[in-house]
C-alpha cells in the first residue's frame, strides 16, 4: 500500500514540476518586449508593503495586475511610473 502512495506522490511531483516549468516558459513568451514583469511578492517588497496592501491597490486600480497562468504580475515600468521613477 505504501508503495502505491509513494508511486503516486512521485508522479504528482513530476507533473507539478513540469507544469511549473511550462508556466515559466509561457510567462517568458507572454512577457511584453522590453517590459520586466514582477511577481506580487517582488512588487510588495519593491514598495515595502504587505501583499494585502498590494491586493487593495489592485482592487482600487492603483496598480493594474497582469494575470497569467493563475499568477499575478506587475510591470516594472508601471511601478516606476507610480513612484515617479520612469525614465
């Protein structure tokens, strides 16, 4: 019985790993040319705020998220523009 649990766990882990790799490749393909995408965590750290605050900003339109593959990203250009750092 434990053999089957281990077997199915390994299959599940392999599938998860392959799906994550595929999602990363899709995100790179989707990435607008010349635009860096940042994850929610990276964006929150960049602003020095919590993920909850970032979520509130997205709901109120302060920042516009890009949703892709079940994940949320923000463009570095938009973040810099909000901070007045756009070049």
